C-alpha cells in the first residue's frame, strides 16, 4: 500500500507542477463468469460459482522517466483452468524506468525476451494466465547501433509471490552491417546467457545450484532472401514430475532452430526446422510440467498454424520439449512451411478484386530414441524422426466477390497422435472444411455467416458448426453459434454460444452465454487446458 | 479500493488533456531497432494499427484499407504504420504474408509487446490516429465498413 501511495503522490506532483504533462495512459480489463451445472457434459459448478478477474494498469512517461503499475483482483478466485495461485487481490507489478540516449535502467517488475525466446522470455498473456515478469533490475545499453547489451537479475513472479530462485542473465545483439557496409546484405548475431540459482537438498553431488542456458544466433538478409539460425544449450539439471524431484540421473538439453524464407511483392514463402531435446526451463525445479505454465522461463511454442475456426481448434499441437520415460518421449523434431500469394485483380483467377491464398504445412515427430528404463537413460538420434505426433496440411483462400461480399474458404487435413500428446484415446485423422461469408448490408449494417464441418472416423467422430453474427452498426453486434458432434453415437452434445458486444472507441463490453468445450486453449503457441463448463460470461475492457 | 477510484478519475481527467507521444523500441522487418516516436513523426495524419498474422479481424481491416489506401494517400497524405503483435511463434510469417498480400504499409514488429504495454492495449485490432503530433482517436475492434469512419477522422 505504501508503494501505491508513493506512486499516487508522485503522479500528483508531476500533474500539478509540470508544464509539459508527459504521457499518461492506462487500461482496465475485467472478466466475470457464473458457472451452472450441466448434465450433458457432467459439469458441476464449483463452490465459488461466480468468479471475476480484474486488471488495472497505468503507465506514465515524463521526459526520461516512466512509471507503471498493475493491480490485479481475482474475486474470490480465478476462473476454472487458471492457476490456483491467482486469488485475492493486490498490487501485482510496478516499475520505474529511466531512459537517456543509449542507456535504459528498469527497476521493479519487467518483461524481456532474448532471441526467439527459446533461451529466455518473460511476458504477460492474460488469456493464458501467464505473467512471468522478473522482479529486479534490468540495464540495457546501445553502443551506437553496433551492439546492444542487456543485463538483468531478479526473482520471477509466481502468482502474488516471487520465485525461490534467483535468475540472472545477459544478452548481446550485434549489428554487423556497420562492419560490412553493404546496403544489400544485412548480418546480425546474438548471444545470451541465462542462469537460475536455486539451492537444492539433493543427495546427488552433480546437481549444481546454478543451471545455465546459452543461446547463439545469426541472422542474414540479402534482397528478398533471409535466413536465421539459433542454437540453445542447457546445463545438466534434475527433472521433476508431480512435485517430485527426479535427481538420480541428470540431463542436459538443447534446441536447434533454422528458418529460411524468400519474398517479393505478391509472393512469400517461409520454412522452419526445429529440434528440441529437454529444453523446458522453470524458475523452480518442482514446477516442471505444471498445467498452468507457472514459472516458465523460456518460450517454446508449437510451430503450427494458429487456426481461427472452432473446429480447427479441437486437435491442436503443443510443443513437446520435455523428457518422459513413461511415455518414451525426449523432445520433438519437425518443421513448417508457409506460402502466401496473391492472384492480381483483373486476371482469370484474381477476378475483379484479386484472390489471396495461404498454404501451410507442418509435421512434428518425436525424437527417435532408445530407452534403458532400468538405468533411466536414453540415446536419441539427431536427425532421424521417431513417431509422428502431429501433421497439418491446410489452404486458405480469401476472396472479395463484390463490393458487399467477401469470403474465406479453408481446407485442413490434420493428423493428431492423441495417445502420445494427451496420454489417452486414439490416433485421429480429420478433414475440416470452413466457409465464411461476410456481407456488407445497407447503412453501417453487416453480417457474417460461418459454416464448418469436421470429418473423422476417430475419437469424437464428425462435427458440424455454424456461427451467425450481425452488426447493427460499428458499435453493436449479436452472435449465435453452435458446435455439434453429430457423428458420435455415444454422446452428442451441442456446444452453443450466444452473445453480444458493444464497442465505443477503445471501450469494449461483451456478454455471452453458452457451453464451453473442454480442451486446450492456445494463444501464441502456448496452451492452457480449459475444462468443459457452462455459464454466463461478461467482460469489459477500456483504455484511457 | 477508494484510492484506485480516485486515481482512476484523476487519470481520466489527465488523459483527456493534450498528451505527448510516448516512446518504445520497435524492430523493422530487417531486425533494426527503431523508435516509435520517430516513425510517427509527420505533418500529415498517421494511422497506427496494432495487428497480428493470426488475427482475422486485423487482416480484414488491413485488407479493406489496402483497397482504398491509394485514394486516402492522394487525398490526405496519410501513412499507415502496421505494428505486428506476433511473437516468435508466428513472427516468421510477417514478411511473406505482407508481401503475399501486396500491402503498401510500413510494417514494424513490437518485440515482446513493449509498445502494446505503453498504451495498455488489451486486445487487437487496435488503432491510434495521430494528427499534428497528437493522438486524436483510439479504436478497438473492426466491423466491415468501419474503415469509412477512419477516413472521416483523417480527412478533417
């Protein structure tokens, strides 16, 4: 509370005395949900059937200084599927930052990412309930655009507490262009070191309190061609499962990421290869494998296309960076290819307004490895892929037909190794077709119709889904949708949803009622398990 | 809680007064670091669009504007700066997608959401409209045809 008063006081002083007022902004987000019992899905409303989550943040920039704070309330606790650490309310994060010329210093809670995030990332994603900011000090210095050096240390935020461990690290990004002096060629490289210091009571003398993570990267751009490469190594560490430390045998880890692309006007193509072996890092050893992404220190997203349509989000891939002797898994290997092109307007395929096409292919396998269960050791091949975990081949076509009609057609063929990824069920092969129509009506009115079908003989069998959205004007809309697994003779369930939203400049209000399908909710390649439920949800978000 | 309500009221009053443009570091598509404050400097109107390759309404909005963009530029000299909120899962799609779509915008990446936090943006699409170095409008969301309203703001 003292801190709040301090900020308040500070703001007030600046407010009254400053001639140049600087910039102040803030945001408020609030979600409320009321759970209802639901017999078709066997869902029983929790004791706290009404739950709400609130986030208020403000930031103020004045000359070289900026200040910020975030207040969070989970009343009486967070929604189902969020970490139980999130309950009650309090000042969650705050910071003071000083920036002058090439130097910046931040004290308090800060976010940061090194390289692609494989070695280190602290970020916030409210939908996933992730806020793994570091509480400590960060210093950044830019050497005339030749190099940028970052050094940081602190403890990681876990709910309303901070981690037992101390995290420290440094990063250097070099811009080698200045040395090559070429306009056509761009060359950059980067190096990071991030360590976690956590005391241990382990009997294993090889288990050190400091576990280091190292990343080296290079990035080259030449005309329309570009490529980048990153290698990450992690020191030998104990593992943990269900809050139990597994420290008899220690394992190091590594990751390889290679990306190459080419693009010119009207065409773009990109391919990524990645191999992961035991590369997940948590700020406390025992947090490994928790359901809520609590204490994650690095960013290991599933590299697949993030689909927009509900039926395409039943079988989603989550990256598999960890070791499991029980499941005989030690990582993943695979890749993804994307291609985008436009058929120009006034051509045969382009029609009057042009046609935009996106193709995507991704395929992910386990590492091919041999396990010695008695000794708890394994050997993995470098290139040879093991069992298929996931594959997705898809095409999306966007086309405007007339001034008032736009469509999106999407075709998706997905293979999902449910036994390996969810430890239950059967291997699924599904084909999904989506058609989306957007109509501009008279005045400011418009409507959208979405039709989807998923065809499979496996798992929950065939699904059909539809959505109708009507915009009365640019502020107010209503929608109704349903997902129905009509092909399943055991249990057919309508996952319906009706709702409305109201938007006025940067303020949004929404209200909905429906049945939520249980499953993975993935944002930015990171997933959270959302339990099946039924109820009313309301939200408000605004900025000022 | 009372203090917060008070604080909230104060901020609202404050934020209605003329404000400077805050700064944050962005990266261009070649990975060079640029200052947000520098790139929005212009004596003509500037539209700043927060978008991502995975955000359908964002794409719809930017596709819709791209059809009328040459006319807007002729009439008002406006420039549109599209700031990607893609993280490293999807960031590699930005260049091929922008080229594949044949967009004419200035594109930057908001590495680890620094600028998004400066403006406390909860969800995208989100748009800022800047005239004479001041933020004159903020918009959240997109519905078909709402680009006409943006044109009304920049035209006047």
